[in-house]
């Protein structure tokens, strides 16, 4: 039993690593093997995290129809075992899928709910990303000033998180938004910082997905 525990933990971690590197096939294989080991043993904590990673893989491939069931499964199990961190991930990621489909109001509601959960449990890393996602929803709803404020907040928090793959993407969107408002001088420092940061990210993808720049 102990060897199964270590094996599923290793597979779960490897699945996340492979996803972050853009090796989606390897990530799916590791996550599915992890779930196969965890299910008979009732290790729901493992299943929820593997399910989130599988959802992320399909989301990165723009396959929302396959991503959503995994986020739903993760969310349902997370509620059952009171795993609020995974619950926040599942709700926030579902919001991203809704946003991609143009359902911005429901996406915004989901992001705000996920942010409340993350703040309640002190998960600053997740809250940081959700603040950016709320900004993206606000931008698509036409609330440009609010979006800029949230993008700036996320960009500022990013300097404490040491996650260049995500942080650089936030800087890219902030610079883009400023350029669209004609604020070229304000956009330039964020552009330069993003370029420098992207140079420190290994592999061809940022945060598990192609980031146009």
C-alpha cells in the first residue's frame, strides 16, 4: 500500500510537470495512471489534482468539451472531501472555459467565488492568478479601467511569486491593454520586463500553453 501511495504521488507530480512543459501526451498518461491507482484506494485527494491537470491539458489544446468534465469531476470530489484549494481551481478553470465561450458574466461570477475561497484559505498563489482572470473577464465586458487596475495588481503581485511563465503572460496582456489605449510609454516597461522574463522560461510554452507575443 505504501508503494502505491508513493507511486501515485510521483505520477501526479509528473503529470503536472509534463503539462507545464507542454508534453501533453505524457501528462495525460501519468494522470490517468495516478487515478487508476488512487480510485480503488479511495484517495480522492489524488484524483482531484490529477483531474485538474487533465482539464488543464485539454484546455491548453483548446478542447473545452473534454476539459470541462474533468474540472467538474475535480470540483464535485473537492466538495465531498472539503478540499477548498482544488475547489477554487475547479471553479476558476471552469470560469476560464465559460469566458472562452463568450459567457463573461458567469465567468466573472465563478472567478469571484474562486477568489473568495482562495483568500479564505490563504492560498496567495491561486488568488494571484484569479485576480488576473477577473481582469480578463472585466476587459471583455468593456470595463477597461477595472481590467487595467486588476492587471496592474496581478503584475505587481507576480514579482513575489517567482513564476515567470505565468507572470510574463500577465505582463504581456497589461502591455497590450495599455497600447490599445494609446499609452505606449507606460506599456514599454512592462513589455521589456516580459521579454526579459520570457527569456528565462525553458521550453516552447508558457504555463502549459502557447502564448502569442
